[in-house]
C-alpha cells in the first residue's frame, strides 16, 4: 500500500519494535509484524496485531512488571497444551 506519511513510498512486510506505555509500565515489543515504508520507514501495524499487543501488555503489567522487553509471538490457543 502507499505510505500515508510521505505519500511516495510503498510499504513492504517486515518487522518493527513497538513501545507501549501505560501508567508507570513500559513495554518494548520486538519483532512485531508490520508493513514498513521503504522510503521513510513509517510502520503500519495491523489492527489485530495491535490488539494482541495491548492484551499482552495488560497481562505483563498485571504481573507487577514495570519494564519489560519481549519478542512478539502470536498467541495461539492450543486445544492440547504442551507442557514445557
Ligand atoms: Zn513513507
């Protein structure tokens, strides 16, 4: 798609880092799938991905964490959870 920031570049699938803050909680999520503009580098995160990010941030914050850096992983509800 065309980039809305620079209006010149085209976006390509890639990964980006996202900084989420809420109250005194800070989360850095690495390797988040996004469409990246090849000219200005603006990233466009899918609504579904953004939603799962906020969900993950909420869970991590609920554990009493103030600062965390995570690698983005798609949460999959597995009918037969494998205990690791
Ligand atoms: Zn751009």
